[in-house]
C-alpha cells in the first residue's frame, strides 16, 4: 500500500479535478471508452515494444514491493547492529547464528548468515557489493519504465486528438459525428496529460526516492557487516553507520548516547525485545527499553 503522503497526493489531485468538473458539468461527459483505449492501450503497447516482458514484470514487482515497504528509522538499525557487534566481540560470529532467523530484512539476513558461515572477508564484501548494485539496476529499470510510460501518455493523447480531428473533418456536415469526433479529440489529450502528470511521473519520482532510501540502508548494513567480521570496536562501527543517517536524526542519537550509557541491563532488554522492535522507530525502541 502507498504511504500516507502518496495517497493524500493522489486523492487530492484526482479529487480536485473531479470537483472542478462537477462544479461546471457532469463526470459522465468526461468518460470515453475509445479515448481510454487509445491512451492506455497505446502506452502499454509502446512499453512492451521498448522493454522485454521480463523487464516489465520485474518492474511492477519492484514497484509493488517498494510501495509496500514500511518507513524505517536508521537509528534503530544502528542500535541493533551495535548489539550484534558487542555480542560478536564477546562470543564470536557464531554467537549470532540463532539471531539471523529473526531478521526481517533479506539483505542483512543473508549478509550476516554468510558471515556466520565463515565466508572470507573478500568474498563477503564482493557479494554484498554485487547485491547492492543488482538492486540498484532493478530499481533503475523500474523507474525508467514508469518515466517511459509518462512520456508515451501525452503522445498517445495527441494521436487520439488527431484521430478525433480526422473524424470531425470526414463528417463535418453531420453535427452528431462532429460532436463525437471532438469529444475523442479533447478527451484523449486530457487522459494522456492527467495520466502522465498525476500518475506515471509522480510514481516514478516516488520510486526513485524510495529506491535511494533502500540502497542507502543496504550500504549502511554493508559497512556494519564488514565491521563486525573484521572485529572492529562497536564505537568505530557506530561512527561509520551514522554517516548514512540523516543529520538531524544523527544529532539526536549522539546526544542521547552522550547522556545515557549502555548498561548491561539495557543491553539485555534490547536483546530480549529487538525481534519485535526491529522495524519500529528509534523513539519507540527507547521507550520499550525504558519501560520493558
């Protein structure tokens, strides 16, 4: 499901258009089956010519998964990775074996599992890097598919306009045919413009934004996993991971940890509750640790 801002944007945009139409006429006057098929049928056909079926199928799977993704708080990820790092330094990587099955993020889960299984640092680094690049390529194809559809829609709107004008000129003496041709001419342009600027372009931009957030998180996990494997001090790993966190969130995280030390009691609470808290905000995690 789309996030709140996207839903509000779509509803507001189409709602305002509908209100503008209703205030001056009737919605039914703006419904045209032929215009719909010219624009959307043409967009689908052109997209299938430009991209392979596998690309299109993968694109819509990526779009669906990205739009369903929950908003994540990277500070929570930093907190949890610090917990993993401290445990790995005390008990070795094998101590994380039973934790891996509870991790929901597939990239982090697979990366830590490879680390626990003893893969060499060079191979692990290469695998994680390849996974990030592969994810970037898939997202880029999906974004390009949407931008292509956005460029096709107005073009097919103009094609529909030309078709409508030809119909008008062929039957210029028949008022009824003249009206039908004019309707097709104008409505296809309207459909093409609205679909491009209220659907395809915004959706492509949204996917581009979500893709960057997702890849930024994966790059942060990559740094953390390699830091754990190399046995670095969790404080060093902490500094590296915070480079990927928004400056405002980074400041609140650092301020909190400057004022509050990680005690054994707090770490045990974190260890107890982390599976159910891993996708919650950092503020929720802190409250759980304070009251749990």
